[in-house]
C-alpha cells in the first residue's frame, strides 16, 4: 500500500530561475569585435575613482583657526562695535562699488616714473606738460584717517575681516562724526587687488571724473542711509547663537520647567 503511494507521487516543476542546467537557460552570444575589459584597481592598475576625503584630511593650522574663530564669533556675545563688521553690503552693491573703484586703480611704480620723467622733460624743453596727476584711490590706514579728519574723503570702504580688528574698529565712528559716507565690504584681499597689494584694510575716494560723479553720489547716499544714519547697526549685539545640541538641551529644560510650573498651578494632575 505504501509502495503504491510512493509511485503515485507527483514530481514538482523546476524553478523558473533555478539552478544549473536545463533548456530554459539562455546563452548570451558574445560579439566577436567587442572585448570586455574589466577595471583593476590594484597597484599599477587603473586610476582610482575620486572620493570625498574631507573627513580624513588634516587641515592646515590656519584653516583650523579660521573655522574655530568663526564658531567662537557665533557662540560668544559680541559687542556692537565689533558686531557691526558682520553687517556687510550685498552682492549687487559690492559689484557696483568695485566697478567704480576699478576705474581709479592707482598707477604702478613704472607708470609713475614714466609720468614724472615726461613732466620733467617737457619742463626742461619749456613746454606745458600734458601729463597731469591722475585721480586715484587712496589707501593706507593713516592716510585714509587723515583724509576723513580733513573731510576730503567722499567715500570710505572698510574690509570686514581685518585682523586684528582693533586697527579699524574706530574708523566707522570717525566717519560718522565727520559725516563721511562709509561702507563695510567682504574681503580685504579684494581691496588689496585694487591698489597692487596683497590686502588692504580700507580705501578712500577723494574725487572722480565728471562721468562717474552720479554713480558716486548714488552710492554715497545709499551707504549713508545704511551705515551713517542707521542707529541699529551700532546698538545691536552679535553672536549668542548656540550649536544644535545646546539648543536641544535648552529646549528640553524649558519644556520640563513649563510642566513643573503647570503642576504647581494645578493645571496638570
């Protein structure tokens, strides 16, 4: 009886994606002209793919200090006199200002030498020299300060990242006292490029040509409203922004305090 049962047992069908052998498996025909060339990333093999190694890089000391300083300025309470340097002009205003400043880049040593030689030669020949002293940007902290004190400067541009900041921290107050328009721009290196230096803490415009007088007046009026006449800039404290973890901890503490006060008041059971 058992023998009959085993003989009558049905055979299950093979799995469609089953193991080896079988007619269902199709053979892929290789093209005779296309050779498969797998890449080998072993020593002396193919070039390794680019990876983001930011987490594994030991950054130079100056970059570490820059980043630490940035975080410190966010965390600490910064007094208004220093916090005002974070209030820089926007991208559009900066591009307009730099376009104007580039027209009055100071002459190089060679250009100045050639101009003076030309003037001397024309004076020797008894002719009037056609080469006049050009209208240029004024740079150098002491020079700019003197121009502001004498009210000769039409516009003063101060860099936001001067180090140490004590060098220029008094300059905005002097500009306000003497009623000279000023602005704070990002990047001392940008100002340095305009006067053939690596960096420049500040620049001053004492005069422009007739065609640029309208642009200068427009910029000066805008900056007067933003900086000279804006009392919030010199009263607002900076910093005091804590990290994400600290914010979560303080939020949790505030929540617990609120629950405790609610229990004391009898609002919660």
